[in-house]
C-alpha cells in the first residue's frame, strides 16, 4: 500500500503556506475512566494486563486457530474492505498530482492548402504549407485558496478512514468466525446429547414393546414410550439441522473452495473454560482507538476539508501555461536552433453568476459534514453502550455458568439414581423419563451457557477494538495485517 504525503517532495513546501477555506473542526472530548469494579467478578483482582493482537490463541484451541487463519485469508468481506483501501490510496494519489504542475510532451504535423481567394493569399495561386511542432507543455493552477491542498487532505483522511474500515472488517470477521465456531461446537455437543437421549429412549421403547408382547405392560405404557421416542427424535433432528446452519455460516466465513463448502465437515473440540483477565481502569484513550471510531473521526475530518474545497469556487483562479519546443515548416529543420520556440501565459477566471450552484455546493458540503458529525457521535455512543453491555453480560454469564454447571451435576446424579431404580423395578417409567428429561435439559442448558460465556469474552474484546493495548493500529500494522489475505483476485 503506497501512501503519498506532502513530505514526499520538497517542491510542495511553498504550497503549505497557502490559505485554507475549511472551517475549524471542534470535536468534543470524550473522557472517561472505567470503574475498577464495573463488570468484574468478585474473585478478580485489579490488574493492568493487556490483550494481545492475536487474542483468540488464548483459547488454546488449535482448530479455532486454523479457522481464524482461513477467515483472514479467504473472507470475501475482508477482500472488499481491502479493495476499498486500495481505491482510497489511488484517489489520494490522484489528488496529490493536482498539487503539482502538469508536464506533457506533444508533437503535431499539419499540411495546409490555402485557396486562391483567401485574404492572406496575395500570390493569386494556390499555396501549400507545412507546420511541424514538438515540445513540452506545462500547465499549473496556482492553489491560491488551498482548494487542491484541502482536497488532498480530504483524500488523506479518506484513506486513513479506509484503513480503519479494513481493521473494523478484520475485527468483525475474527469475532464472527470465533463465535460461529463456538456456536457450531455448542451445536455438536447438543446433537451428541440428543443422540444419547434418542438411543436411550429407543432402548426403553424396545423394552416396553417386548413387555407388551407378553402382557407385562399395558398399551398405555407402550404409547407413552413411543411418544417419548418421537419427541426426542424430533429434538435430535432439529439439533442436526441447527448444527448444519452454523456449519454453513462458518464455511462461508472461511472457505474459498466451493467443494469445501459443499462437502467437507468441520473438526471441533469441546470448549474448555478459559478465563480472560479484563484490565481495570480502562480509559477513553483505549476506547477511542476502536477502528470504527477512528474511521468515523477521519470521515468527519474529510468532510470538513471538502467544505474548503467547495468555498474556493466563489473565488478567482489563476492558471499558468507554458511551451518549450520546436516549430518548423520543414521536418528536416525541426530540431535546429532556428526552430526553437517558447511561450508562457496565464489564465484568470472569476465566477460571476452561476444561478446559486456554488452556494448550494457549499451548503451540501456543510450538510455532509453535519451528517459525518452525527455519525461520529452515534459511533461513540454505540461504543460506550457496547462496552457497558459486554462487560455486564460477561459477568452475569460467568455466574450463570457456575449455576448451570451445578444444576447439570445435580440432575445427572438424580438421573443415575433413577436409572438404577428403574432397572430393578423400584421406579415407574414415567418417573424415570422425567428424571432423564430433566437431566437432558440441564445438560443442554449447561452447554449453552458455557458457549455463551465464551462468546461474551469475544464481545468484550471486540467492544474494546480487538485488545486493550494503546497505539495498536498503525500504517505498519495494517500493512502487516493485510499480508495474510489471499489477493489472487487482483489483476
């Protein structure tokens, strides 16, 4: 990614002093420090730990690491964000060129026939002539009012915004991939639970059917076992469909091969609870590094510069032109000393009456800035809201995890006792099925809570922009992040 700046050339030094018609940009400060106890659990201590750039590796799941790697390589949304970044870089180069004089080479050849009756023809005969030209043409519009400089700065802010947009897309892809992977693993575990329940229900039905054949149980007990089997079969099939839905989403996020999307399964392993230490006393300096906030701020800056560009249309413009070359009536003498020619000139243009067009363009630029300002404020509010909710959700979900785990262990113990009693005939089928159903529900609830907690950790890290280290996002870092992306789509 080649970024052009004013420091790239000494020839722009005199342009920096040009005036600018863009208004001063006043952005209200957003200062806060997160309460040390906000969103923390009772056993957590104050800490200043930081979350690394590759924070997902802390989950210690090799399959997850492979999935994230594939997403960062193949994801289509990330490729589109990269293309937008390239487009912004190209526009920046275009606007940079407007700051400099244009130098063009030209050559022309002209043969003319002058009529006998032409006013300039005094010979009374047709006359013929040649005109050969070759040279360098210089054109330059002096940036009196900072129009081109403001346009360049606007494009520079647009380019920075596209970089932050890429980082936003990257963070979103990583987070969505991780959470989809967790949801898929959750669906796998639920499917296995329903499969075990289905096999148990099928065994109970077969036992009751055999007893019914010999008159040991009545039609009611057999129908009850049959209804229980069908109910579990329905839940089992729904769990398989749910798993396929998450598998589809994960394949779309990570795959570049249609055969992979269509036919291949996805490996998974059960998630082991992993605690992340959330730093306390996090300040606004960290939050304002969220790439979406940085992007909206750069877009606001861009629109502010464009007001200056629009205002410059009210004022006169001064352009310089020049030619240095050769001109001759004979091609053989074109480049000889006697054929040298040059000219220099200027063009002054002053707008007089444009039917309100210029004024409306300025108003439109101001409205675009107003919209960008409101978007920036809204992005800030959304960010603070996401942080608050993410921290509280993580805290409450972690407490729910402990409750769900204890509940699953209790209902599993009840089920094991009920199974023993049913096998020796000390418990009715209905009571046994009730114990099994309660344990199944508790087991699935525990699975769901476990992965909800894992997802809540992802939400916290995402809310803080992918980590808690200051100055994480830089040109070099963005360049490094984009290296993994498969760019085979480029010409």
